[in-house]
């Protein structure tokens, strides 16, 4: 379903700023696709024309390969019921998946989904992305950790701030043209984070894409960002959302080229 609707971030003022100054911009809906309404989306990646998705909840967690156009699950493995799966990132021919409170991540062969290893980290696992060199992990606080994908040692920690205010509850992450984009748990705005100093340089509002989802379930919040670097397409969804959206934003044109 195609559309050309634009949703304003704050009333009629699409250039409105937060109390500490970072601007909030509208998102433009380009196209809508089916999405499994039972998928508690925790991680989303666009790879080779398909979506890879990590879904959470104890006893329901999975790793999936999904056909974009139809939402059909092409490949799936279920995660043992003692784990609550979280963020997902792809680097090389490996997929990395976090768990929430177990301090363990899973490594998979990207083609077969066969688990090839595990890795450890301190604290909780929420979101995961990569800048092409490091894994970048969020843990529910205002800190992002850059992790060596071979040794799994932390090489850098970044505190995220909007002006002087620390932004915690950073959740699903995506690397978008030299920026880190992050869902904030129970918020409608995606933070655009400068990876050099952790400052929020802007917000993208996705709250009007599927407001009925959160109205029906308070945990059905926006969570899931996937960027197609080849075409510049950006996809967003949420936990338990019945739709996945391709959107455009002015920020994509202004973002730093990696």
C-alpha cells in the first residue's frame, strides 16, 4: 500500500525542538508492508533484499528471515525458552543476536542460521548495530558500547545526551549514513546520535504511523529500524505491529556519508 502522507512531529511545527534544543522532524510515509502482529520486534536488519528480524519474549523469541513485500517468514529458528532475544546486527557473513538478561549473545552463519558460537557481555542487552567495524550495543541506559566483533572487548563507551540531558532507555539501533539511530523505549521519537560525541543531533517522529497498536497494547511501541544502504530506503516497525513502513526523512539527505 503506497502513500504520500506526512506526519508532523509536534502539532503543525515540524521544526519544533525539545526543551534542550534538538529539532524534531516529521516522517513521510512511502509504503506500507504486512508484518507479523505476533512478532515482538527487538532487532531489525535489511540484508540482500530481505529483512532479518529478532523477536523477543520468553518462550517466543526467534531469529527470522522475512520477505519484505509480503511479510512471509522464509526462515526461522526458535531461541531456547530461557532466553529473551533482543538486538540484532549483521557483520560480514555472521549475524549477532543479544539476549536481555543472560549476558550472552548468539552468533549465526548468515546463510544457514546455524549457531556457530556465543559471546559474553556485562549487563543487559537491548539493541545492536554495527558501523562496519565494531558492534554497537545498547543496554537500557544512556551508554552505547562499541565492541570488537572478534574479541568482544569493549573498545569505546559513548554517553548519549540531548543537550545536557542524558537519554536512557536506548533500545533498537541502526547505523544510518554515519549516524546511530535509536528507538527510545516507550517513546515515539527516534534519536539521531552523533557517534563521535554521543550528542543527539535530531529526532524523527514515528508516533503517527500506527497509533492504534499502542492503544491496544502499551508494550506495542515503536521498535525496529532497518536501513538499505544501497537504495537509501529506511524501514521502521514496532513490537506487535501489523505493518512495517518504508519512510523517508529530510535527515537522510543531510546525514553524514560514512
